[in-house]
């Protein structure tokens, strides 16, 4: 009886000898060295920033600051904590994402899945790029001009005679514009990378295009949407100009009326960024240790978001488009 | 904030010290003067600054588009 044939071993990859960089041309070496230095420089800057604020945070960030309301005081000891800015940051993030996620995802869906007429899809893409490139202070001043109009008075803090254009609602509407490009780009890239066979299999089972998008495409790109949302949230909580101009940057949250939710949405307040700005030597608060503590907390939030983005990308194995790239 | 926030125009004729002179950018001027935006003169000045910033960003977006245009032919850009 003949021996069973040994199992076929996978072919070994042949790696060529790595070319020594010392054989490169001098110009290429200079460019390589500059690129290496730039990469290392960025790593050093990021590490120094995190270490600096870790030290300052450990020095000044105390648990009681997280639960005390801020107050105006000439001394740092009497200026309270930053509970209101934390609440303002959370509320603004929720409002901004509640507006930006549906807009960003549906825009990307329309551009990739329908995209007709083609010229209109190109216009939409260019518009998103223009929004991404527009300075946030321009968006803020545009929002101020818009929401000061009597037509939009019910949305903002004001008096019977007129509107100030400032509230959580108006600020959330405008700040959502800085998050839309991140969400749009992540969703669009996810849609483009989703295998065409997935859609074709759904059509073969008799599903309509709308049902395919809802039941097959959207679940397949949920990780891309989550990643874009986390990046967009990072941009929202890091924004300063829009908050100063459209939220009023008041020390405490001031509600417009006693109506439970609407009064708060029409009220003014601040976020951690504007609190840190006002408390810093450049602002009027004159509480540098509180500014360091707020900045450390903000950096911690951003680092947590970045960590969350990485985790989202790994949950449940590689995404469908990654499997396609791997040949699975 | 770091640039000094001073309404001052650095003069290249000052020599090396030019690189260390404080200045104020358009964006920080808008933020610093936001409290006085209801004053007609400041109102129009700040909106002019914003228009200038918007125009600059539009020109940069257009430049980015023009740079990417030849790359699209080779599918190196979307």
C-alpha cells in the first residue's frame, strides 16, 4: 500500500535581500532622514503633550472639581469646580451627533448608492470638502448672523424683543457641521469598500434596493459609522470658537425658562474648552490651575475616544471589506 | 492665544526680532471682539474678516481639488 502523500505545505515566500540604505542616492537619503525626523518629532510632541498634562492633571485635578459648580471669584480656591462645563460638553456632543450622524450617513448613502445625477453628487462631495475646510470661526459667525434673525428666535436665548442667537440648540446645529465631514468620509469609505456581491446576493433573494441598504449595507458599515462618529465627537468637544460665539461661554448653565428640556436647550453655558480658555492666563477667569485640570480632563476624554475608535475597529473580527482584501 | 493676541503688525524691516513679535490672527480677533459684535462698526469689520477667511479657505479647497485632478486619472485619489 502506497504511503499517503504528505500534505502540501504552503509555498514559502521568498524575501529578497533588503537593499542597504547607504547605497541610496544622497538626495534620497536626505529626504529619508527628514521624513524619519518628522515622524519622530511628531511622536515626541504628542508624548510630551500627554506627559505634561498627565503631570498637571495629577497635580491639580481633584474629584471634587468634577461635582462642584463654577463660580466667579478673585481667588482660585473660591472659583469652584467645572461641573457645568462637563455637562455642557456632554449635552453639546449629544446634540451635535444627533444632527451630524443622520446627515453624514444619509448623504454618503445617497452619493455612493444612488449618486444620480452625477454632477449633483460631485457638487455634494465638493460641498462636504468645503465645509471640512471652512474655519470654525466662520461657521460660528454665520450661525450668529442666522440665529439672530427673528425667524429663529424660538431656538435661542433671548428676550421678548429679540434673540441673541445663542443657545445649546443653535450651537449644536452649527457645531454638527464640523463633525459631518468625518462621519461622511468614514461612511463613504465603508460603502465603497463593501463587496458588490453582498448587494447582489440581496437582490437575488428578491430584496429591493431600499431593503438591501437597510438590512445589508448599513449593518455592514456600522463600524465605519461608529468610527466616523467618534472622530466627529472628538472635533465637537474640542471646538472653541463656535462655543464662545454661539453658546455664550457663560460660567454656569443658564436656562431660558423653567420648561424642563426646552428651557435647557434654549439656555447658554460653556464646555471644557471654553472653560480652560477663560481660566487660562489669556482669559478673564485667572485660575490657571483650574485651566490645567480642565485641559487634562479634556485630553483624557480625547484619548479615551481615540482608544474607543481602535476598539470599535476590532469588535467582531475584521470588517467585510477587510475580509475581501485578505481574500477570504 | 500663544501668538500674543495683540493688535500689532509685525514689521519684516525689524530684522530677526520680526520672528518674535506678537500678532493677532483674524480668527482670534473675531473671538476676542465677539462681545462687541452688536456695535455697527465692529459688526461690519468682523463679518469682513470672516468673509476673508472663508474666501481663503475656498481658494485652498479649489487648489486641493486642482492638485488632485491629475491623480484621479490614475485612480490615486477619489
